[in-house]
């Protein structure tokens, strides 16, 4: 592929994931990713600051979608129902490409530094959700607790989804939230 072809960022993501799965994250270089994507290393750095960001770039879109769902939930909704709306938004955004999610998760789960980066992303999501809940008038510590619980549900549900039998992410997240509600009630 030539450098003039469209969607260089998408090609870089695809190439990086393929190489990470084939060789492992540590054994893959930026130059190899760029070569497979049909671009130069210089082009790689126009889109991503390093090879980790190929896996994590775009997470701000997920955060924005989840926060928007919190902000647009009906005013009378209980905090966990608002969090459920955020989980639904996440499922709509990432649930359509299970094969990509499975491969991405296999790369992340095999590397301690990437797992740490994933946890940082989850922490950032929880903070953004808590801020959005506070913006709705949910007081602390309930806003923080609801946001952290929502992220725990997201993590558990996502891991079930990528490692379990084929199912819709939205259904798996809803089941994980139902499990949390049962635990909290009993």
C-alpha cells in the first residue's frame, strides 16, 4: 500500500495488532508496523506517540460516549441505572467487532505494561463517569462508588465477552450488572 492511500491510522492499527498477535508486543517494532501498513515510520508518529497508543488510541471516544449517556439519561434515574446507560453506550461503540476485541485483549493480557495502561484507562473512565454523575447531582461518595462499580462491571463483562461463548456485549454487560445488583441486595 502506498502512503497516499486513505485510512493510514486504521491500517496502522490493523498491522500493529496482527504483528503483536504473531510476534508479541515486545518483539514488534514501530518500523515493522509501518512497513506492514504501507507507510513510513514518520507517518506512524503522525498518528500515534508510541506503539502502545496503537492499542489505546481512541479511548477518548469511548469515554465521551459513556459520559454523554450519563448526561442524557432521564433525570429521575437512579445512579446505577445511569451507569447502565453508559455501559450500553460502550457496548454500542465496541461491541460490533468481537474479533478485534479478542485479539487486542490477548495482546494486552499477555503484557504487564499494557495491563497497567488498560487499568489507567479504566481509572480515567471511572473518574469521568463520577464527574458526570456529580454533574447530575449525585453526591459523593455515591457518585464515585457508582462509577467505580460501573467500571468493575465493564471490566468483568468485557473479559467474559472476549473469553466466553459468542454473545452480544450489551447482553454480557447487562448480566454482569444484574450480578452486581444481586450481590448488593443480598
